[in-house]
C-alpha cells in the first residue's frame, strides 16, 4: 500500500508527500542526516526494489545519473522539506536543538 499523506498534529490534518519525500523521511527515521547520507539511503532503497527515476519522460538507468538527481532532491529536502516537516511536527527534530540546513557528508 502506498500512502500519500502524513498527519500533522499542528494542522490536525493530512499533509501530502510525494514518493521521494517519503523516502527521505524514511531515511531520516533510520538516522541519516546529511544530504549525501539521505541520497545514498534512498538510492539503496530504490535499487533494491528495481525503481529508477524518470527525467524528461525517460527512465534513468545508470546508477550515477540516478544518484545525481537524488542528491539534488536531497539537498532541497535538507534545506526546505525537513524544516517544514519538523515545524508541522510530522518528523521530530533531533535531540540537541535541531539540524543544520547544510548538506553534511
């Protein structure tokens, strides 16, 4: 079953999350923090299920090209998505006050 929403106690309702964002949330719950760690986790997951990204309507088969696209998305998630999901209390901020928006390696 593929879920498309996660509940926010702040809004009292569901917040729509695309597949990649859900995978970044999964990586976060597995303890991955920086963009590179998130990207590698997501690639390993996608590769294990035989999934590939699509760019301009074409499936990207090469590992390096998939990782390149995932890294771009991971940096955006670290900068914008994760802080928003934390503010909505969909994901917890780590102990010690919060994550840096910098893409750690």
